[in-house]
C-alpha cells in the first residue's frame, strides 16, 4: 500500500494552507496513471477551477465536521453537471441532463465535504469481483494479481491509493464491504434507505444501502459521527456485548482467523453455544435467499433494456438478470420467508447482545487465480445477514500473513449505534500495534 495516506486532520490542514496544492496533487495523480487504469477507475470529475472552488467552499465551513475533507462517489450517484453512467456498456439512456444531485452529495457538502470525482463501478454495480468489460476491471491497489472486489471497488482503490481520504458507494450486497476487506480499509455500511434512494441508480431497491471507506480508524469514527447523530443521553459506561460467528461459510484461512481473534481480544465477546446454533440455523440459507432477491429485482430494473441492449451486457451480469427472469414464484416466496426468519432471529439476538461479528471473506486478499464459484457463495453467505436484515455494519480490517488483508463486519442494531465509538476505542490498540 502507498505510505502516504493522510488522515482527515492532515487533509484539512493541507487544504486550509493551500487548496490549490491539494487539487493539483489530486489531478496530478490522475495524470500519472495509465489511460487504461484511468478509464477503469475514474468515471468523471469537474475541471480544476470547479474542484478548487468546491474545496475552498468546504474549508470556509470551519465548524462543519468534514470541512476540508475531499470525497469521491461511486458513479451510481447523481451529481448535477456530470453524467451518471453506472459503468454501463451503452450510453443512450444516460444522456438526458440531470436536474438534481443525489441526497448523499447534498448531505456531504452540507457537512463540509469537497467532491473530487466519481469512480467507475462494476457494470451497474453488480459484479462481486469488480469486473467491468466495457471500462476495464479496477486493479487492486497492491498488485494486479489480487482481486479488487465489489461493485464499488474503484472507490476503495481510490482511498487505498490516497487519492481521497473517504469514498462512498452502494453496499447493498457487499459492494463496499468486500473490496474494503480485500484492501484492509475501515468502513461503515449505513442502514437501509439512508441516502440510498434519491438520485441513486438502484441495484436491489428493497435492500439498498450506502457504505463508505476510510484508510484510518480515527477517520472512520469522524465520518460515523458526522453522518450519525447519537444522542449523548444514551451514551453510557455500559460495556457493549457482542458475539462472534466464524463458521457461517467455509473454513477461515488460519492467519485470518488468528488476526480476528487478536482484533477482538479487548471486546466483550460472548461464546454461549446455543446462540451460535440459533444464528447458524437462521442464516443457513441466507446466501441463497439473497441471490434470489437480487436477481429478481435486477430483472425488474433491466428487463426492458436487455431487449435492446442485451448483447452488450457482461455475461456475468446477464446471467444474474436472467436468473431473476426464470425464478419461480415459489422460489421467490421461499426467499422472502428466509429473509423474514433472519430478521426475526436478529431481533431476538439484539435483546441480549449489542453487536454481531462475522468475517467478510474466508480468505485474505484473494488472488485472481483462486477465484471460484465456491468463494463467491461464501462471500454471499457471509454478507447476506446484514443485507437481508437492513442493518448497519462497521468494517474493521484484519492484518494477515505476508501483508495480506481481511476484515470483519460488526453488525449493529440501529438503536444501539452508540456502541460504535466504544468498539472503535477498544480496538484502536490493535491497529496501533500493527502499524
């Protein structure tokens, strides 16, 4: 990973001292990458004058929590003056000018953030590996041999390379969680519907969620506090109680499992066996249910386009859309019942617990050569509980052997978000040692 990844505070200092230098450094980095990489990662951005104007306006909001902090958006979010092309292999439906920017863009600007660029998504944000045959596959920031991962992989790459300290994308089925895990970044998947409706091209509308990633633990906390107003009255000395579930999918790679145990040693983790049995029973078919729900909603969104542009779609995207077309009513009903069971089980779980810890992937930073249908199923199974239950989840990286990365997701009830700062405080020591 690049050594130079400034924190929010460092970006704020740099921006206040010389916004021109910050903008020129950003644009200079974009010029240094190859045309092929640029096409795969950067969908669009404003010219120097407008970007500089945005950063100066950001710095002027001195009391705003994200004052002077640049950010990037996945190209599924509308920004007036720029196209929203969704990583699509055709242009025509996206040509009409946008009348209004997305709610997320408006909110971030209100919080003091400065928009720098849009990142290229996997085609329509769908592919779990981050593939896009039209624009090119986003590379992993460490090496071309690794999978970048996720529908918002280019947003993650941007943070990993230090282009911006925070980037946003849809995390409906793991679009932020998966590439953040592969890159060793921090992040947060917000609750369903938080900024995921107005001005956003949908992936799976019924379970849509926005996520973000940062390079530093302190920045995760700062961004969380900026986007989630937690009443002081409910913050207290109570030690949050969690539960770790490591065997929801295939076996964990040993160094990843060891890293998870090291990360969590300062937390209050319950190990009551009956809780594990209940959760495993409820989650057993979660990946399958998520696949059915995703494919049916993809078909409902794309069914008219595939009549005209079907031959242009990536084979992997078309396969999922066609699965939705061919899905029977009985299979769809079964998937909804599984989703309801998962939601009910987590409601029961959160009576006695504050958070649930699940790995995001069974292996750290997977190489392209080992990618397989089994690995995809494991990823879907591990990330299904948060997606199907509409719950927020914090992303905490885990450092593994040979500089590889993994991560856990800490699923939290929306009414217990006051536990987030406490958890971050507890795990800070782990990251201080690793760095």
